[in-house]
C-alpha cells in the first residue's frame, strides 16, 4: 500500500508578513498497512481587506515627479474640499469686517489672498499631523490604508521634516498680519495638534475639529480691524463649529464600520440611526448663529440671500445623503462645502453693494 507524502513549500505573504503553505507536490512511497494520514492543514493566502489591490490613482498628482507624489498625497492637495472648508470661515469674517469698516477693495482682496494661501498650507500641515498620529490605525481602515505614511512611502523622519517646512510657510503667512492676529493665530496650533488624539478618547472629535477649522472666523476680523469684535465673531465662530459638526459627521459615516473594529470614536457612531435628525438640528443652529452674527453686524439683504442659499444647500444634502453609502456620504460632505460658499457670496455681495 502507498501513502501520499506531501512536500510542502512555504512562501511569505507580501501583504500580512505571515508564512503559509503554497502548494503540494505528491510523492508516492510504500509503507506498512495502516490508515492513511490526513494531509496537513494548508493556510491559504491572506484574504483580508488589506490584500485588496489598491485602485490605480488617476489624480493630476501622478503627473508630478515620483519623489514629490507621496508628499502631495500626504497634504490631500488633490482633494481641495478640505482647504475650502478651512478657508470659508476666514472669508466670511474678512468680508464682514470689510463691510463693517467700509475698507477699500484692496483690503479684503489682500487678506483673502493671504488666508487662501494659509488655508492651503495649514490644511496640508493638519493632514500631516493627523497621519503621523494615525499611521498605524490607518492601516486597518479601508479608505485610509493607501495614505503615504501607512503605506511606508514616507518615513517618520521625512514626515517631521516636511511638517517643519509646512509650518514655516504657515508662519511666514501669519507674520504678514498684525501682532494681535499673530498671537491669536498661533493659539490655534494647540487645538490642531490634539485633534487626532481626540478620536481615541471621545465621541466628539468632530467638535474639536470645528474649533480648529473655524478659527479663521476670529482671525479674519482681527486681520482687517486690528482686533477681534467678539460680539460678532463668537456667534459666527459657533455657527461655523455647528457647520463642521454637520459635514464631518457625514464624512465620518464613510468609515463607521472600520472605526468600530479599530476603536475610533466619532459623532457618526454616537448619533447612529438618528444622524439625519440631529444633523438637521445642528444645521438650524449653524444658520441661526451665522444669521445672528450678520444681524449684529447690520448686514443687508445680499447677506441673508447668501445665508438662505447655504441653508437650502444643507437641507438638500441632509435629505439626499444615504448614511450607509460611502459614495453618498462623500458627495454629501462635498455638498456641505457649497453651503459655506453661498454664505461667503452673501457676505461678499453685501460688501460690494455697500461700496457702490
């Protein structure tokens, strides 16, 4: 009688660093009469989500030199919505201050340009800080595992050097402002730095992001006027924070299944099936607070037309978004940015109308 003796060949899985038996080659050898042995258990190649072949990127970043691409992807420069969401509260505040003080056209134009560059740079710096904190967690989340730090395209020393360069450019922009604004702007770095840690300890990291992303509502006014008018800027800032809670909760719904697995907390998980109703309430609070800031600043009809269009856009997003669909959540997230755009158009239109 013969028994099959299996020659087992080992191979290292390039996705999970685990050794498994790749194939069997049978060899027949004679043995004494006894029951056939069962072949050894063969571990198949890892089939977890991490072995999924990444999609080919079609971004314009792919046209840049190969050594530059990981850094550009690290800053999310190919996804400008994040920069715009950081920029809009700055633009609201600058336009409202210019309206209140009847400044020449060159004043809001100068500061909108400076804050535009600052938003681009500091949004990228925020992404770098976030990915440095989350490089291990990102490997376990389907949407983020292809980020440069989690893939290993950039090392931590390289990330630190790049972050230093980003912050240097941000500081150069900040130094163009008055000293009051310089100190006020520098104060925001503490909030930016702790944000990535918050998702580990609280279900409200979106609120902390709101505190950071809407700092421009305070800083924009002080850049134009020399000091912040807290009576007007605090309601504007609070309205922006509520707005951030809306769009970033929609954004967080993209990753809620992976977040449960890796222990990340968010308002998406906290609100759960009640997200639409709670986000509707936050949208009402946001529009009300921004409108109140406009009332205190004696804004005219163009401002309220812009706010009305922004409110309509938020209502449309919340009505159409499917919180269990990742593409729908991304579309809703981007759609929330248009509400900020229309509010800015209202403030800017009010300023231009007043200067005519």
